[in-house]
């Protein structure tokens, strides 16, 4: 049995799915189950979104057990145990492959064998580790995507944009030389991952110096008021036209990703959300990577 931890926001869920999909496509007839116990007990960001946004239906761990056994697993999870710990204690011997160092202890405390693998690196050999294994990682690396890119592009099909506001954004993005800039604030500020405005300004300067043509900037962020307030520091004045994409909150956040994936150029940030939009963007001609 192979199990992948499932947690985080939409982008983290997507990269975890990409990892399992890569395995299943490269190992025909085999399955990786996604451990959906976390979302059975918690609501973070917008909850579980792969099916709601993309219509994706992975193989879920909950489908492996009848209702009584799954409720037992969830009750043990409520007591602070992880799925690999529960399985080990009940006769299914597993070990863990962790991409997050000892960070697995936060979500999946485990006293069994743990094999460490580098964070965000492409290490396909871990897919062929023997026996029953539990993967705890986010796998934010485009190489997991590229091997089966055409298949995955079909998997990650956004729903049709129907509301007037986003249709107008989309029309503008597709009718001009559009460049997206994504600025992640929110929890990144709390944990110290928010990037200094000078880095955005540096990338905008680099974009203007190296990319030909007249471009319009489309700003995406979970803190648009902050972006407007600090626009000069961020370098937005280098563009004649700047559009702040607003309104995609409360479960509609994915629409920012959808719109970014339609821009003709992208200025990348240190966000998995932005990186996934970049991977799904088949129209991009240029990009500048801030990471």
C-alpha cells in the first residue's frame, strides 16, 4: 500500500495529486491512496478543493475501509495519532518518506522508520522504494508535472468563467500584452516568508529591460489594499496600465490562478499557488522568476 498525505490549500493539494498521478501513470495498474483524514477533521484555507475546482477524483484512503473502520481511524486521529502510526499499531507495517525533515511531526507524528528526501527536489527513485510506504511531502517541483504534462493539463481543467467581473478581467488579459504578478501576503507575513518589496521591484525592472513590447500589469494578491498602498515601492509605476484583480475570495480564490494561467507573461513569486498557475499556463511567452 502506498499513501500520500493530503493537506494545505489548493496548490498544495494539486502538487500532492500530481505526485500520486505521476506514480500511477508510470506504474500502470498500481494505486497511491491520498490520506483524506486531515480534511475529514479540519477545514483550512477553503478545505478540500481538487474535486470542486477541477473535478478531480483521486483514490482516497477512506475508500479502502468500511465506515466502522474509517471512523475508528478518525477517532484515533482525534487523539493525535497519524495514519501510518495507526496502521502500524494495527498490523499494517509501514515506513514514512518525509520531504519536510522533522516537520512531519506536526501533522503526522510517527515513531516508525522515517526516510528523509530533499525538499522540493525531483527524486523519482522514492517512487520505487519497496513495501508499504507513507509519503509526507508537497513535491512542489515541475518535473513531477512535465513527464505527463498533456495528461495533467487535461486533469487540471478550470470551470468556465461565468461571472461578469472575471469575464471582463479575462477579456482584458487576452486582448493585451498581459503580465501577471502574484504577491502572497496573509500567512506568509506571519511565518516570515513574505518577500521584501525590493525583490518585486527588481523583477519588474528586469522584465522591462529584457522583455520586448508594451505590457500591462495585472496584480494578484490576498492583500490587494497593501499592494495599492505600496505600489510605488513595488515598482508598479514602470507600467502605463496596472489592473488590480479583486473579488476572488471566500472559495473563489482559484479564479486568480485561472486568470494568471491566461496571461502572456508572468512574474513569479515564492508561492505554490503562482507556480501551479505557471505550469498550467499554455499561453505564456515570457516569465521572470523571483524565487
